[in-house]
C-alpha cells in the first residue's frame, strides 16, 4: 500500500470515527473528538485567511484552544498533545480536501458550527475558563463569516 493510500485510509477511519457515535476511538470522549475535528476545520480556514493577519491569528488561537480542550479531555499536557495531534489533524485535513466535491455542504456547515464554538471560547479572552456548549443554533453574522471562509477554502481546492 502506498503512503498516499495509507494516509487516505487513516483519514477516512478518523472521519468515520468522529462522525459516528460509538465508533470514536476507545479512550476519546465525544468532547475530545469534536475538539479534534474543529481543530482541523479551523486550521483549514486559517490557511485561507493568510491575507488578514488579525483573522489569521484569531483562527490560529481557535486551533490552539481546540487542541488544548482535546488534551485536557485526554489527560495529556497541551505541549505533548499538540505534537501528537498534528498527524491526526493533517489526516482530517486531507480527508476534507479529498472529499470536498461530494461533501462541500457538510464542510461549510462544519466550519460554521466549529467557528461558532470557537467564538464562544475566544470571547472569554486569552485564557478560557469554561467550555461553551457545542452550538446547535448559530447567529446569522457568525454563520455568514464562517460560510465565507469555508467557501474560500472550497474555491481554492477547486483550482
């Protein structure tokens, strides 16, 4: 099996485990899985915001926060978790890109929900004191902001 096929298989397994209750990795809670998923989504949109330093930094902070939440849920130190999460986050990013044509609407909605969740963390300042509820309803302005970022990412993948 080639390295590219191995990466694709790993990405698919991770995506299925994150989207299917009961199939998540044995030691990962739902919160940890959601945080990992949102970390990957936010890292994709951070890439497309490189022309806006303020937004790029804010999205980078969201990636960091989601990585910290995952680490706390897994009982790991944030530094260790950041290094351990990188390959898993990259596998998820590759799966998003590999399936963008069939799953564009899902990616847009994931970006909106993860963005809204990130806003709940970031509104608390430099250090968050509580984990906001995973959003079910998203304000129109937040929806518009993150839909536009998702669409920019999808447009770049289409080139």
